[in-house]
C-alpha cells in the first residue's frame, strides 16, 4: 500500500509532527485531509477563553488540503460542527490505498462510513471506559458503537485503556494494532540545559522562591480537569517549601483565584503557546492532572512533562495512566474525585526531593518508548496486515481488484 489518506478534524500540535514523520521516513504517499482550520487561523478557543493560533509549524513537511466545512457553526464541540460534503470526492481524486480516520463521531465521518468507501478504512481513536457505564441506555450505545467499528478494516489503539474499550465493543484482537499517543519528544528534549535556565528565570519572574518544590497544573481551567480539587488538596497537604503553579485560562479561573486568595504559595500564569511549553513544564517539579469523567481520553501533557524529566500524579480516569504512570516509579495514581487520595499522593511525592527527581528520570526514560517511531511502526504493521488480507481475498476470488470494499 503506497497512498495513505489521513482524515482528521483540524491541525493539532501533537499530530502534525507525526504526519511529517510519516511523509519523511516511510516511503508512503501521505496526504492529510483537514476538515476545519482551527489552530492555523486566529480563532477564539471557547474553553481557554483566549484567541489561539499555535506558534509552531503545523502544515510543513507533508501534503495536505482543507476540505470546505459547510457547518453553520464549525467546531469539534457538536456533531454537525464537522460537516464536509465534498470529502468523498476529494478522497476519490487522491485514490488512496487506505484511509486513516482520526476519530469518527462527527457528521463527515458518519457520511464517510455510510457511503461505499473509496478504500479500506482504519480508525485511530483514544476513547476509554475507565468510567463504567451501566443500564439499558449504555448497552444500546455499546451495540451502536460496535456496529460502527465493524465498518473499519482495522483499528489502532493508543494505549491499554483504549484497547480495552475496543475489546468491550467486540473488536477482535486480529484487527487491533498498537499505535501509541506521542508528542514531539525531540522538540521537548532538544536543549534540556537551556530549557532549565529559561524555566528558572521564568519562576523568578513569577515570584516563586528558589527553594520551593513546584506542583504544576498546565491546561484549561475547566470542570473535567478538576483544578479546584488540586488546589484544595495542595492546601490540605501543607508540605513545607512547596508551591502550586496554575498555567492556563478557563471558566474556573475566577473560582480558583478566589479560593487561592491569601495563600502565599499559589501562583498563576496565563495560557502559554507551544514554543514555550518545554520551559513551562521545566518550571514545575511535579505535574498533576486530576481529571474526572470520561473526557480525559489520554492526557498528552503527561507525555510532554515526562520528556522534561518530570514525574506525574494523575487520577484513575486519565487515559494514559495504565501506560505512562507506574506508581512509585514514574509517579502516582489516585482515585478520581478523591481529594483525600490526591492529598496523600502530594504528601508522598513531595516528601522526598531526591526520590522525586529519580521518578522524573524514570519518567523520561519510559516515555521515550511512546514516540512517533513507535506509532509509525504500529501503523505500518497494520498496513502490512491489510495488504496480506487483500492478497488472500484476491486469490480466493480469482481476480485482482484495486481496493477491498469494507463491509
């Protein structure tokens, strides 16, 4: 298989470097079909509450095109926000050997699945069932999703929780291929010494004393990420010579600032763009992601922090937990929503600085396995399997059609 079409909602800082990697090292003819232009045009991010244009290159090094989005309200926040009636025609013009779908739960993807596909479809998603769902509605939803998954020739799973999700929806093992979530590890590790210097200077600008061990929250101040839980746990833990740094913006910012008022060791910094994120993670000594609910499908900030030799504490609802967080080795995991459990984790993690640094070194070594190279190897294994399957089908049929129709 030589022509790979990738269909995804919009340019994302985590995927663009992988697409460059695919185009540069695999020999595949890769073309990415974007369904929305968020991230490369100046637009308001509804949850950050600020205008966002990513300041790292998202469209360089690989072929791509933007398919017109006919939605009245373009965006990933609702089903009809991604609505591109011309996609099938654009794909047919490229004539791919396989189509990789990044996600499936928008109008455009449903239309693609409903029509006769131009090539075999494969899916890369990151959903999980770390939050159990029961009852007849959940069972009906599970059956509907299982029917959708049967339309794909293969599925790429990003981690163990995602693999369990597919298995729970009746996907057989022979259709599953490991293609882990990754970030641009090389960018984050390119200049660790320079990054450390920049981080120390930034901490000084923020007024954080040099003797503080810094707990870092970096992301949107929104309900699913539970920053208020972290603030409450930090105050309860009361570990000497520690500070808590919130980096970002969002609807809970006013509540956070009100609760933090009068506490001398809680600091705030606004949204930081991608070019300074290495410095941002290096400014902390421990990253905490206390998310609650099914919305934290992975938590790529964990990958990024680990690249900077930072250990992590995550809740049991964070999708990457089973893969990246090895308790007592790269960080700790606490029951989602359990502020007391988070308090205990902070006391344990912050109680020994030497051990915390050792966890960080182990974290960096571990996350190096979650790379674009590993993800690419999984995708190529999948393509090889599909080629073998097509060969067997052609031999059985006694003919050689150009594509396999996914049924």
